[in-house]
């Protein structure tokens, strides 16, 4: 009897919490996706391959984020610095810490390939 009660409590708690847990993660991911598609894909491409519609106009060409070499070393810092300071011909972007974190997470979860 006690076990049945315990099961009920556990499943109720999980049932109540799971949409919240999913919401927190999904939000961060979709926020990052929106920012990326809004500000970055024009050059870096929707697939992150550096072949966005405007990419041909730039020399050097926009970085290919699907290249495993890009993900070597302290990439997060590199991405944050590049967004804040720009990297000619790439312009700097006015974004707050949350937005930068969201887009950085989106990029590493979507484009990152390990060798
Ligand atoms: C106007 C076109 C353009 C837009 C928009 C753009 N980039 Fe870039 N980005 C470039 C180009 C060109 C380079 C290559 C610069 C170089 O190799 O010197 C680059 C390079 C980078 C690099 C690599 C830096 C390094 O040191 O390896 C990162 C990271 C990056 N961009 C992130 C972003 C993010 C995040 C966004 C959106 C917030 C974005 N870029 C938007 C053109 C753009």
C-alpha cells in the first residue's frame, strides 16, 4: 500500500515537473535558433556551413561551423569575443549575455562535429 502511494507521489511530481524542465531547455534552444537565424545565417548559412546568401560577398568567407577544426580549443570564448568585437569583415553585434549564451549553445548543439 505504501509503495502504491509512493509511486503516485513520484509520478505526479515528475508529471508536474517535466513540462517545466522541457520548457526551460527548449526555450534556450529555440531562443538561440531564432537569434542565429535572425543575425547570423545570412552569412554563416542556415546549416552553419558558411554558405549563407550573403557569404559570396566576403573575403575571407564566413567561417564554416560544421568543420570540426572550428571546435578545437576555447571555442565558446572565441564565439563570445567575435560577437562582441566583430572580426572584419564580420561586424560586431549588440547582444546581451543571455542572448550570446543562447546562440553559442545553439551553435554547439546544432553544428558541432567532433573528429
Ligand atoms: C555580414 C556577414 C556576417 C554575419 C551577419 C555574421 N558573421 Fe560571423 N563571420 C563572418 C566572416 C566573413 C567571418 C570570417 C572572418 C575571418 O576569417 O577573419 C566570420 C567569422 C565568425 C566566427 C569565427 C571567428 C574565429 O576566430 O574563428 C564566429 C565564431 C562567428 N563569425 C560568429 C558569428 C555569429 C554568432 C553571428 C551572429 C550573431 C555572425 N557570426 C554573424 C561574417 C558574418
